[in-house]
């Protein structure tokens, strides 16, 4: 018992240092600094993600506001004698009230100034950036922009598709064709139609 008491007493008199206030302050400052750096990094990442998300939303809105759609039917002009399709007509308008779309006509040459590209695909041919013309339908101003409330009738003459673009075979009864309208901004619009069993002078292509 005595030995145990002496051992306990000896342990009480060992040289042990306690933690001073300065050391505690240093450790606290270190923790605060690390926490501040970590918090700044997390905040910066969050702000960057939010900014990128905002840019994505704005880009999506710009694309949506620059889309076009068909207004009415797709009309085919044919030749009764040769039973072949001569022209394709369709009317475009803005899908929503938004940004104007440049509809400068394609003159069919390599020097064309058009920003809206129209391509034609048949069972035998594919032509990109074919020649096309437009005509304002109803109220419209004199520029080449399709603005809110304006409609334009587009005509593709299959006998005049542009320099170096000649169809290997005319489109005739039951043939299919595909037209893609590609504006400079916005999504591509696809028109796919099949010709009826008999070619008429004027046909509503469903």
C-alpha cells in the first residue's frame, strides 16, 4: 500500500507542461484559416456552377426564340404531261415571338449571301444549299428578316437548284423527298413528303 502511495505521489510531481494560451490561439487561427480557404473554394465553385447554369438557360432561350415552323401546307407544283414535280412551296413563320431570322435568298452560286441554308434529299440525290426564293405573305417590311408576325413563302424550283446542281431523275408519282431548312441560329426544320399516285398541276402534300 505504501509503495502504491509513493508511486502516485511521484507521478504527481513529474514535469508536464500544459498548453498555453498562445498555442491555443495559433491552433485556432490555423483551423479558421483552413475553414476560410475551404469555404471560399466551395463558394467559388457554387458561383461558377450557377453562372454556367445561367448561360445555359440563356442559350436555350435564344435557340428557342430563333426557331421557325411551317405555316399551312406544303404545296407541290407538277407537270401533268410528264408526271413530274416542278416546284415545292411552303410558308415559314417564327415559332414563338422572339429573335428575327435572316431569310436572305440563296442565288444558287458560291458567292451567295444567304445565312439560311436549304438542302434537298431524294432517293437518288442530295443537294446542300440549293437555290430558293421567298415572297412575303401578308404584312411585312422590306428587309430580309423574318420578324414576329411576318410570314414568307419559300419556293424551291427543282429545275433551277443552283450552279452544278441537277437532279439525276425527276421526282414523280409516289416518290419521297426531304427538305431541311437550317437557319444560322436555332434548330433545323425538316419537311418530309411523299408524292401522290398521280401528279397534278397543284397538289397539297400531306
